[in-house]
């Protein structure tokens, strides 16, 4: 998914740090939720990386929210 490419020379005595370049097919988006109190009033989707023709329907956080919920549940059951 990511490529490491050495583009620059390192400092004297140090090897160059590899630069991380994302795969061109990667689509990276952000979901911003605006809240009033505890209620979600507005949901805005932003395309951060990828082709401009990308449908905003493909940007979703449901998998991450489920994973975060599972982690929270596991921690609460273990007493951590």
C-alpha cells in the first residue's frame, strides 16, 4: 500500500531517511461530525487523497467505529 523511496542524501555519517509515498490507488477521506450537545447535527465528508472523481459514498468510518467499539468493550470487561 505504501512505497519507501530514498529521494535525498543523508546528513554526514547518517543514512538517508526513506520517504513514504502512498499508493496512487489509495483513497483517503475524512468524516467530520458537527455536534450540538450529544447530538450529531451535520456530517461532512472530505477527500484528502485520491482522484477528485471519487464518489463521497465510498468514504466511510463504519469499520473503524466498530473496531473502536470492540476495543472499548473488551477493555471495560477486562477492567483495564
